[in-house]
C-alpha cells in the first residue's frame, strides 16, 4: 500500500486535494469532529481535565475553542486526550484499507505528531497567503486567535516543503488540481 500524506497550511485546501485523488482518505479533522459528537469516553476525559469549559455531550466546538483560547496548556490537554483516539481510528482505517493500492492521509499534524513513515509520499499543498486568508474569512465561525494558536503548533511551511516529495500549487481550480494529481500518480504507480 502506498501512503500519500497531504501537508500544507490551515486553509490551503488539503482536504479538497485529498478527496480528488480518488482513493480512501483518512481525514483527521473529520475524525475529531465525530469523536466530539459520538464518543462519551472523550467527553468524560475532557470534562475531567477541563471542567470550567466542557459542559455537555455532544461536545460543542465553542467549548473547545473557549478552552484553547483561555490557556495555552489546555490545547495540549485536549490533544493528549483526542490524539490517542484519532490514532486508534487511523490504525483501523489502515487495516480496513490494507489491500488498497493507495491511501490518502489528510492529517493536519502528520509530521508534528510523528504519524508519517519514512516511505510515505508527502505532497505539500502550496497556496498563496492571500487566497488562504480569503478562504478562512469565508468560513463560518472563523476565529483569528484560534487560528494563530493552531499555527504555532505546526511546523513551518518551509520545513514541510523540504520534507515533501511533491508540491501542488493550489490555485483553487479543479482542472489544475486534477492535472497535478494525475502527474503525481503517474510517477508513483
């Protein structure tokens, strides 16, 4: 199985590009969202660690955001609890898709959380800062303070680019993305 890890900044279009490969995608953000909605064990652990912020199940995104913004240690607490479950789900995904030729890893902290392997093919999604800014401002409930905190825990773009096997310049045009993906797949398979 070929594992393709998608790297890039927040709002660069990683999930969009990942979906366009046409292979099974592990989307870590989606997994976290599901955990907040469906996993009572996560709720009880977060409530125990962050009783001033987590009140009800399913966990509301606003409660998580409030916890993260009020104290930088809270983000670490949340990650330590949620990361274990995401990793379990990731391993289930890999087992379920072990006979697939290719799987796509849409995991925002793939390198930071040491979830990549040395044989993974890494693709950096390079978007203009102006385009990212415009997309983020169009997101409902975009929070600049939260964005800045999350950016601080990520490796730099320069580092991610250096680690990548391929770079896709995302101009947010479907035709260009499909062409670049086709090019990458022709080289690796």
